[in-house]
């Protein structure tokens, strides 16, 4: 399984797909864009499935609270920043 990493090194980094203690996994581009607006770190993309992309973010202690706020419609981020994160994610999906 090939994963696209975003660090500056030339060597690919292995990211396990079952490390829920250190990483958060989602197919939801809107949720991931929201979390990126809050300075969560995108570790890599996994495009193993033909029509789906799995986003992998570095987990922080308060991620569950932020996800709950997102799904409860109680989240708030700058609209332009959110839009730019969506564009960034789409560029990363289609450029690799």
C-alpha cells in the first residue's frame, strides 16, 4: 500500500493504518479541512481505494472534542482559511 507523505525528506515514511493512539483517520474532506484550520498536522494521504482518499492526521489530546463540535454544528473557523484548506487537499489528492 503506497502512502503519500508530506515531510521534507526524500525517503517515504511508513505510517501504519491502525495506529489510532497517535493518528486520526478520516475520509471526510470537510472534517479534515476544519481540523487543518485548527493547526492539526496532515501526516499523509492513502489512496489505496480507487474512489476514496484516507486522510491521516497526527492526533492531539483535544481532537475528539473538536470533532464533536464539528458534527454538532458548533465549530467556527475563518471561511477563507477553510476554503483554502479544501483547495490544498484537492491539489494534494490530484497531484500525486
